[in-house]
């Protein structure tokens, strides 16, 4: 079991490139896009729900 824990310790000591920071504005814009996309999908499903009549 010590062999499997050794590489984890080695990788944690290496310096990893920092992840890009997400500003509050970027997070709000991302959330707005997600909500808007969900609203569009819901609207399309709502409008097409009665089209199954032959």
C-alpha cells in the first residue's frame, strides 16, 4: 500500500500551473447563459407538446 501512496505525495510537491481565475462577472454571465439555455429548451418543449395529433 505504501507504493501506491508514494506517487501521490510526489505529485503534490510538484508545482502545477494555476487554473485561470473566474471573476464574479464571468460566473454571473455563465449562470445567465445556463438559465437562458434551460428557458429556451423549456419553451421549445412547451410549444411542441400538442403537435402529436394526426
